[in-house]
C-alpha cells in the first residue's frame, strides 16, 4: 500500500449513492482530494465490472458484498472495502480476509440520530400525529380515533445496549419510563442510570414497548418470531430501527391480525434491498408482505431513514475518509471498532 503519507488521487468507487451522498462526500473531500466515482446502482456480482482503476470501494447497507463479489473485487485490485454505515451483516468478512482486502466501517456516527428516530416512531404511533396532520388539513377537528397513552411509567424493553441502545435508554428514562435491557454484555453505567438488565424472556414478558438495537447475526436473526411474540403482553408496541432480519415478518403480520401487537414501527425490513432508497410510486410492488404491513393502520414504516441527519452524514463522510486514509498510510485504524478485517 501507499506509504508516502499522501492519499491524493486514490480512486474510491461509491455504490448505492444518492444525491445527498454526493453532496456530503464532495464537500468533505476538499481536505483529502480523493478521486471519487459515484454509482447509483447497488454493488452486486453484475455491477463490479463498472469499477475502473479504483483501489477502494465504498458501500452501504444493501450492497451485496459476498464471496463472489469479493473475489471479483480482488481481481480488480481493490484493497479496501469502506462501509459508510455501522452494520456489516452484508459483508463476508472471512472472504475479505481470504482475498487480502481490508474492511472498515463507521462504528458510531450519530447514535442519537437513530435513537431519536426510534422515539419519534413511538410518539407517532402512540399519539397519531401523522393522522392528526392529515385530518385537520381537511378541516376535521374531531379527536375520535386519536386516543393515545402516557409514556410516563410504561416499561420499555431494549434489546442491544451498544451506542444506539444506550442513547435510546437515556431518552426513554427522560420520559419517565421503566427501562429493561438485554445484551450479551451488561453496561454498568446504564445500570447506574436506572436501567435493569434482565433475560430476553423477561423483556418479552414485561415490556409495553420493545425496541431493537442489536446487530443482525446468527444469534439475533428473527429474534422477534412466533414464540417470542406469544410471550409478549397484549397490545405490545414493537420498534425496529436496527436490521430487518431481526423480525420474522410473517409472525409479526399474524400478531397484528390477532391484535396481540397493537403498534409496529419499522425503519428496516428484511426484504428492503429491493424497495428502500428508491421512488417506486409508479411501480406494482410484488412484495406482498410489505404491502400487507403498510395496509395496517397501526403500522408505521420509514425507509431506513433513522440515520438521516445532517450531523450523521457529516460524521459518515469524515470518518469514512479518515478510515481510508489511515489504511492507505498506516495499514491500520486507531479506532479498533472501525476496522473489521
Ligand atoms: P453497537 O455495536 O454499538 O451495539 C450493538 C450492541 O448489540 C452491543 O452492545 C452488543 O453487545 C449487542 N449484541 C450483540 N449481539 C447480541 C445479542 N445476540 N443479543 C443482544 N445484544 C447483542 O451498534 P450500534 O451503533 O448501537 O448499532 C446497532 C445496530 O443499529 C447496528 O448493528 C445496525 O444494524 C443498526 N443501525 C441502523 C441504522 C438506521 O439508520 N436504521 C443506523 C445505524 C445503525
């Protein structure tokens, strides 16, 4: 790798780019002077061929970075896969290691952005401000159907108390909620703040609201399933701003139809890859599960926008460029959480 301390003109091929990616990455590139190639398309086995003379690819949540793609990247002399997100479930890290490609990510660009969006979903579902907004615009000032509940005193169960789960716990405590948490690693500071660490089953049994903040992996896949839903309180609210695969969609649809789940807020969806980040308003959507979910009056879907704040996009651009620079110059990154391979 380049050890000259100069990263100018190294070419980065960006995949799945949106207009706002170009704005933020171009803005913060003035200090780095990388050569940036932006592709709107997803990275997948068919699109690797687009890469021309780049040594780095920059990918997002729904790019496909499996062994087949990684082998093709290695053939194209790609040295670094830079994720411009925190989650990395879409990258085959073993394959990257095998082909000698470094993988980095942005571990914590704005935990508050995601935590605040989770709370926004709770407040919207509960107080139905989205319905009130439309209703008064049609001069309908009736309150019928808008009844909510006090958040104060309710039990909120958090699964995963890393950067985002911790930020979300503080918000929930601020609302006067009782906060239960489950994580494979317990956090002393949170316990001190008033959070009770309990087993997963206790989260399901005791929570009025369950919010998911753990990564998607073999242990957490479909953590919300038919059995876990059967343990839950009647009228439970489930919020997922983490990864779609944490929820078994068919079971949640059943839970909603039976009335067991009274509110569902999802910013992520297991099959979002074919839907999110695009305007499909003129298309016939073939995914019957998302159509069914969107037909419930007590389901709120946002299209993976929890991270989408000015502060987060600034951090994403700066940390991504600094990760790449460190790897090019030092072959290492000081923040160990940012370096995956
Ligand atoms: P983090 O690494 O700081 O925290 C993850 C926590 O989950 C850790 O405390 C870890 O111990 C815990 N965990 C791991 N395995 C677990 C298990 N089996 N059961 C329970 N807990 C477990 O990550 P973070 O920054 O807090 O992000 C959490 C997730 O949020 C990411 O993995 C990502 O998928 C998602 N995310 C979504 C958005 C969005 O825009 N919707 C944005 C950023 C991150």
